[in-house]
C-alpha cells in the first residue's frame, strides 16, 4: 500500500500545474490592468468633455430670481397692496433622495396638524419643471426656521428662502375689488411663460390682481452660483437682475370704499360709486367681505370650509356677480325709452285706479299704493314710483323695443373695462325665452319687466353704470378701476365702449332729472325723508325687489316673513344735477323698501364725496334707519 501511494505523487506534475496557474494569474492581472487603463483613458480622453460638463453643473448652479410684484395704490396714493418680507420653505425634488422620509421629517419639525400635513404632501408632489423649487409653506415663524436650520444636514434639496409676500392692509374692505394672489397651481404652471415666471410661486387669482397680472408681475432674473458637495452656495459667479412689476394706481378712494363698507353695517349687499364724466370707480363694495390675506399663504381647510358654508356668502362678489331684480330703479330709463320711441310725451297722463289690466284680461296688475295715485304724468310717475304708468308704458313699447333701449344703457352686458369676473346678469328678450324655455313671450311678462321684476336681473355695477350714462345725458364712458399703470395713464377712450344714446329733444333729459329730483325733494317723493337738508341738487330713484312672488290679492307684510324672504332695498342716484360728479347704486338684501334703507346710504355716499368738510356720522345714520319705518314712502 505504501508503495502505491508514493507512485501516485509526481513532483514534476505539481510543478507544471503551479507554473500554468501562475502564468494564468499573470495574464489575468495584465488583462485587468489593461482594461482598467483603457477605461481610464476612455473616461479622461474620449469622455472628457461630458464629465467635465457634469462636474461643472454640480459645482455651478443657475438659480432664478423672482421679480418684486408691483404695489397697488388708491387714487390718493394710499397703499392698498404691499409686499412684506417673509421666509418660505421650498423643495427641489430632483435633489431629494427619499421624498417620503424628507416630508415626514419636515412635518415633524414644523409641527403641522394632520389636515395641514396632507396639504403639505400634496403641494410637494405637484408637477414642477425640473430643478424648479416647489413652494411647500409660506410665512415661516422664527421657531420653525430655527428647527429647520439645526436639521439642515438631514434635508438635502430643502431650502428656506427670504422673499417678499403680498399683504393687504385693508383686506376685508378691499377683498372683492382688489382680489388676491395665491400659489401657482399645476394647471396654471402649464400655461405660464417658464422664463418669466421662473422662481415665482404666486400669481393673481381674482380681481385687479388677476386682470393686471402681466403688469404687476414683472420679469424674472437669474444668478449663477458656485456650490459645495452639499449644495450650499459658496459664491456668486454672475447675475441678471429681475425686472420689478409696475405699480398700479386705482381710481378707488380708500376713504369712500371704507365708508361704503361701514354703511352696510354687516348687512348683505353692495354699493358702487362712479364718476360719470370719467368712468372712475370710486367705491365697489360687496358685503360681507373676508380676509384675503388668508389666501396668499394658503388658507387652512377649516377656515375655507367655514367661508364656503357661511350663509352670508362672504366669498361671493355681489358688486359684479350678484343678480337682483332692479325694481323701480329702472323707471327713469323706461321713461326715456318711451320718449325716444314716441310712445309718451312728458305731459301725457295715465289714470291710476290702483291697478292695470291688459285688454281682454281680467287679471289686475297692482300698483304698490293699492288705492292708486289718480292722474299721473311722467315726472310724477317717477317721483311717486307709480307702477300703473309703467305697466301701460311697457305694454305700449313691447318687449322688443324695451329690450333694445335697455341694452343701450348696458343692462345684460359686461360694462366694466378691467373688472375681472363680471357677470352679464340678464336683460330678457323674446329670443332669450325661446332659447331658454322653448316658450313664447307673453304680454304679462312684459308688464313685469316694465317695473323691474320678472326675468330681469342686474348687477350693482350695471345699475351704477346705467345711472352714470343717464347723468352724462347719454354719453358712454366705460367704468374702470385703474387710472395709471406705472407712469402711463389708462385712457378714457376704451375699446368696445357702447355707442352714446341720443334723443331727438335734449330737454327730455331735464324732464327725467326733474322727476328724479322730486323723489328726494317733492312732497310726494318716495325718498323725501332722505332729501331733508340736502345742500346740493340730487336726483335718485328707489326700488324694491321681491324675493318671492305674492298672489294677486295677497298683501306684503315684512314682519310676518323670515328675514331672508323680505324684499331687497335698492336706490340709484347722481349729484349734483347741474354737473354730476358721482353716480351711486345701493343694494341691501332683505332690508325692505329702497326708499328708506338704501336711499339713506346713497345720500351718505354723495355727502361724503361732495361735501369735503363733512363726514357722515355712522351712529346717527343707524338711528335714522331704525326710526325710519317707511310709513311715508313708496317702493
């Protein structure tokens, strides 16, 4: 056995195997070394430009510089919208290794409630352009900034940026007129100019902020910076400064706007005041208002839900979107239509027994004064707001001519030049009803339109504009909110301005004005209590808009109705008659007759504008409104 084992072991063979293995190892080492050298040569020689550029991009970064948004002033230079310094939290997704872990840490550090945390995560995942920072949170407080700074090494791609944030000093009063800015959403991001809005997180959402977005925003700039491996900026290599947005000067008068809001005294309604000769909107109030500053930084879910569910609809801009039957405020316009069409003359009279009947129709269309006004001419019909006179006039005009003449005053149209979101409301016609209901127009519907009821709907801005055209003796000047963009004035001759209204006899304007003046100063005027002590000549017309319809023999009793079912109060006016400087429309929801509540508010507005040394006493006016039960007035 030993001899056999010794014969199996061969030293020569083992040496041969060792030499072969050593040779293979040497060949393998040389091959791998050659491969490595070839790869190094390829990377450093062939791919030199590619990796040099990548390295440069890691070291040098181009950052957008958002422009400063233009400021907004009132007509007297009072600041209405400013920019305040604040700190925003942004995130560049491409620089974040684990987005979920980063967001979880941020939520913990910022101590966000559950609802806010979810919104926070949604914003982080909104579509952004590559390497563009997404705005996660605005207006960080000092404690939050400190916690983020301490944990910065755990948050790659997350930055705290110092920026200017929009702020509205008189947010509640100006909310509907100015509008507000808010975060750019994913839909807006797809339509915006990428270069111009680089680094910008906010955009005008409503009102003036939305309409004049192009002028207010400006042009973004950029800077080239050198960074270290962690992305921290070491130095600035170059810069192109942003172009700031243009400042905007409005026609609004802050004092008059504030007064209008205070006059409404918490009631739902709207007041609009215009300079007839220039179309400058002095005040455009919708009440109740809301704090527009909440929407700039992003309103929380609970607060937004509360605004949406509020029965008073504070988010609803009644001045330009509220639809109201104009009631008797349109009677001067109908009288002008009757004169223009030759249906009436200023001295033609109609006998009013307290109602009107269509030929061969037993239904009685009642006057607000149930026993009637007797013999009524045009001026008296305006002063006492006689319905029977206008039932007869509307029937004689017919809906086609009535619609045509009211269209000339802007009813049923968007009348403002730069009023974003304005509604057309509704000036009904035969064709409209056929298209809407597939039904013919009935004569009784014409009578309803003749006293500003039925299908007819107006906005407060439309009513104020029509009043301004009336005060201008038919000359059209489009209402506008901006007087200057930067240093450039907004011209009076605006595009798409309707044609002027001309009458064959200019004296007819004076006769209409005389009837409107008697509303306030005549012995039978529906708003004669409001006209006591007037220091200038003023023309006006009251209106009462029904919220629901009464039966033919039913009598209206406000005390028996729920507050929200009571009539709306309306009043339109302009002054002074000789050279009108202000035209006003007032609508107060569910306040009763326009000859009481709304008329007093219109008087307070004209007093404030025309009598510079006198400021209306709000408390005294409240007492007047409480004591004036409308017992001597009409609708």
